[in-house]
C-alpha cells in the first residue's frame, strides 16, 4: 500500500480554493476544523494534501475550477 504524500503550502491551498492568501490565513486562524500542518519550514507551514482535501469535503468548500488547457 502506497501512502499519498502530496504536500500543500498556503499558496497551493489558496489556489485550489480560488482565494487570496490573506483569506486563507483568516480561515486558518478562525476555523478550528482546519487541519494542523505536518511541518513548519522556513518557507512556511506544510499540510498533507489529503488532509486539506478532506477538510474541503467536510466544510463544503469546492476546489476552484482549473483553467482551461490551451491546445
């Protein structure tokens, strides 16, 4: 069994939700159900993508639609 080790920083979370970084930090501070980071590095906090995706499902936050691919 392979464990999913995709990681996300605040910028990726903001992008996934289609929100600005400032709004993501507000959510992190105000929502007690927001996942705890797995690490804090010099560049900032890091989360498991699966934790963020599960939080998004639980809270009804749909990911932003990806930009259409140019062909």
